C-alpha cells in the first residue's frame, strides 16, 4: 500500500540516457522543495500499463516518452483515459508533431527533448499542486459538522437561509452560505456560474 503523503511518480522511457536525465532532474526539483517522493522506472508502455492494471500502483503523475517500441505514449494515455484513469500526464518527446495528439488525451504538458529544467519544474509544480489541493470541506448541518469529499460534490444551490449540496445521490442541507462554501473550494475546479449556483466542473458533461 502506497503512503498517501508521498508524491508517487512513474517515469517511462525506452532510452536509458533520457530516462536517467529526466529522473535526475525530477529529483533535483522535488528535493529543492523538500517534497517526499518515490519514483518508479519503466522501460516500456506495456510494463507501465501492466503495473497500473494490477491496481497496486497509483501515481500522482506520469512522465511519458511519446515514441517507444510497441505501444507508444499517446496510445498508452488513450487506453488509460478510456478506462476512466485521469492521472496527470507530462509527455516528453523529440517529436513536436505529436503535441496536439498529446492534448487530445488530456496531457497536462508536452515538453520537447532535451528537456529544459525550468519547463519541467513548472510542469511538476502544476501536478504537485493538483495532488495537494484540498480534498474535502467541513459544513454545518442540523446533525452537526459534516465532512464532504469535493470530488463527490456535484453542485451547491441556495436554499432559504442556507444551501443544498448535491453529493452523489444525496441532498444535504447546510447552514453555510454559498459564499462561505465558495471561499473553501478551488476556483479552478468550482464555478459560481450564477448567483444561486456553485458547480463542480468535473461533473459537467455538456453546456447547452
């Protein structure tokens, strides 16, 4: 079982020199920030996919080469997305032609080789902030204080002198105002799209 306070990272590259360079640069960046980390190395997409499918491995982000023998990095990412795995992916590649395809599989960054340290630092910091982002909020209800997982909270609406929170199939009345709740959540993930509604963008499938 992995330690939840440690940043777990997978590096997948079939070129030994490139893999070692990426790992050393990643270590330097994380150690400068005093971040606890564990890095797992994979020589092929198939090897990484097998580890992920065992459900024994869960990573906070992947550093993937694009062009590899067999299954390439883009194809690996497409398989993960199809299975609902939204792990952040940073692509590293000598081929800029694949950049658009990288974003089609929702890569967070596409870095050209040889990788510049400042570019890698920005990409890692982005993934790190996503990992350490607030995962829950505490709300006041008639039964007392309740802990709500943000990923399960679809939206909040004003109801009388309080708010209704839609969490999975449950509706929870809270004494907290919508403004108080808005101040507790990440503005990147939640949108105050109307005076009366605060929406978790992860639950948005379409806008009409």
